[in-house]
C-alpha cells in the first residue's frame, strides 16, 4: 500500500481509493498499513466493497484509520477482538470479558447515539450527563460524566478475564483503536466494544453510529458523495475534489500476488505441515532428498507467511538455499531433485529479496534480470548435469578398473595360481581353471594386487 500511496503523491492524485474485503490479519501487518494511512500525503478512502464484503478484525482498525470511510450495502464491520495464535484448539479459553460500564450505561441511558470525539461532542455529553445527574440526584453519574468529559473513563470497570498477557494485548488494542477514532472523529465507544465484546455492525448501522462516513453502492457514487469533504492530511486540511476524478486501477505486481497467496492462513498452515512432514520423511528415508528439499522450501515460505521471518530475510534464505542446492546437485549428481528445487528457491528468493515499499524510487530486482539469471543458472546446471551423466556412461580408462576385460598372457602357472603379463606389467593371477605358459585369458576382476582370470581368449589377441 505504501508504494501505491507514494505513486499517487507523485502523480498528484486527488485520493487513493482502497477497496477492502478482509476477515482480518496479523497485528504487525495491520500496524504497518495503519502507519501508512496516518502518514500518507494523499487522502485515503477505505471502501468496504463489494456487497457481501466485510471489514472484520484488522479491517475495523484500517477503516477507522482512513481519512474517509465508506461501506457498500450488504457489508459489515467489527469483531476486532485480538486473538492469540498460540491458543490450542479444544482447550478451555478465558471467559468473555464483561463490561460493567455497559450495564451502568444501559441503566443511565447516557449513550443513545454515536459519540463524536471532538471537544464539542464531549462537552455536550458532559452537559447531558450533568443534567441527568441533577434530575436523579446521583453523584456517581455526575462523577462518571465529568470523567468521560475529561477523557479518563476509557477502560472497562472490571478487568478482563484471562492471563496478564491477554489483558495487556486487549488493553493495547483498545487504546490503539480509540486513538484512531479520536484522530478521525469517529465513534470511540463502539470501537471499544468492537475490541472487547467483538461487536459488529451492518453498513447502515455503522453510518448511524458514526463509524463510517458514507454508504455507497459503487465507486462513482462514493466519489460523488466525498466531493468537497475536508480531511486532515498531515498538518494541512485538504478538500477532496473527486466528483469527476478518473479511476485508475493499480494492479498488484507478481511479488504482491505471491505474498497475498501466502498470507492466506490456510496456505500458511499447509506450508508449515508440508515443511515439517517433508523433513521427517527425509530423516526417515534419506536418499533422494525430495522430502528435505520440499520441506526446507515450504518451511521458509511458511515462516514468511506467518510473519515469523521478514520478507526480505525470507528471500535471502531462499536465494542462499537455492544456490546451495544447485551446487550440491553438481557435486553429488542424483536424479536432479536438488537442482530443480534449488532453481525454484532461487527464483522465489529473488522476488522476495527487495521490498520497494517506503522507498522514494522503485527498488527491486527487475523481472527480466530474474528470468535471465534463472535461465542462465538452469543452463549451467543442465550442462554440468549432462556432462556428469555422460562421464558415467564412459568406459573407465584409468585406475585398476581399466584392466577389467583386457587380455593377459600367462607367463607361469601352477595349480590355480601363476603370473600373467598385462599392459607390460607382470601381475599375480589366479583362476578356477588351469592355464599353461603362453596361454591368453581375459581379466575378470582385480582383487588387490591379484588378477582374477577368466576363460581363455579365443581370438588370441594380446597387446601386452
């Protein structure tokens, strides 16, 4: 997203329109996206679309961070409670956090509509709460209203259930989304409920609650509605000019598409299983190396998908693993599995090696260069592999194995042993048949410094 925002700034675009449909994602990735939105030099419009889409979990935070937030009819938002990936399915989980303040608020009737986060809205809430306190002669309600006006009543009265780590994560998420709500003047109270109670809203309800700015059925309708709206971008106030703006689609590059596929939790989980089982298979039945190759590549990709390994580090690991595999294939030729696996790792690693996000210029390995390097490496690998295969099929011409099949002349023989000349050299010899001096025989094999002779050479040729 950062690359797209930067490109929009260079082209002096009126705004960046982000169509979103997400079930959520990792907190680290969400924070990266939100930092991009908060520091964008171009207004960003987040549009939950098309119909049937959702802005669940992390999508709720992103919607709150946008300069303009909109939803299409038939969409929904919410359920932003952080969930730990370390929880084991099937085990009892901590109980749902209860909000004592909700019960008090329901009884007092102080939250009938959306809460704006501006000073005027807070003052109004304070006056309303004070009047109610006077009518009911309730000092406690007045104190709560004063606290709310001063921004102190922002936590549930009862501590959430669960471990200290879970409470820390929950409170951090609450503070995070409240800060976004206050920055963009959106409903902070509902944002807190979305985190603590996993509350959800439809598009019309979100508009009524002050969570979003518009409900629009199409991109063009949204741009028409947003025209003339003033938003805060950095230190300046910008008036949107989107009525007749040209919509230019930004297609994701290959790297982004691959990372998007890996980001699917199902794909990440499958890669993790394939990696583990591949290594187990390699340890159980070592030999071909197919299990180890697939397992190693899958584990690196799974670590990248789970954000356990930064993308550029994952690219470097895949690149190095690919080069090691191709080198190992040339040094220990087998069936070509190492070479093929190394080539795949080399190409994927080259795609992941550089991250152009956040740079003033596009930084990355050019696709033609990756293709050329991969083809060159594959050609070198195939040439070396072909040379090694041809050398395997050639007749041995050096060493002791060279003598097998050659003709020997018997110099002296007694019983099953004697002396024979081969290639001008005299060797000890033995055989399971009798020979006489002057006979010729074939060398069947060599046992140390003794030649094992076979049947008599019928042609009588002798080159020794």
